């Protein structure tokens, strides 16, 4: 069981790194200081974009990584 959790944790770690590296940069955040309105089609429908899918996938992988880490620590003390 311990070996399976270690392998699963390594796979999740590599998956998190890959998903984070695929995400686009957030450098456009500095343009909002000028007071520009970002009321575009993509701003309104952000839940359907590739970027939002990657953010959601990162959160899910992070949660799974945390669960596997807790399980791994619990299995170590048995």
C-alpha cells in the first residue's frame, strides 16, 4: 500500500507541474490599473475557456495530492 501511494504521489506531482507550466501568464493584470473595462465576450464566458479548465484541473490535482500525502503519512505510522 505504501509503495502504491508513493507512486501515485509522484504521478500527481508531475501532473501538477505540467498543468501549471501549461497555464498562460497573468501579465495582463497590470493593464487593469489604467482603468480599462474588461467586459469582453471572454470575460463574461470565462468558465468555458481553456484557462478556467486548467485552473480547475490544478485545484483538483492539488487536492488529490494533499489527500495522498495525508494517507501516506497515516500509512507510515501503522
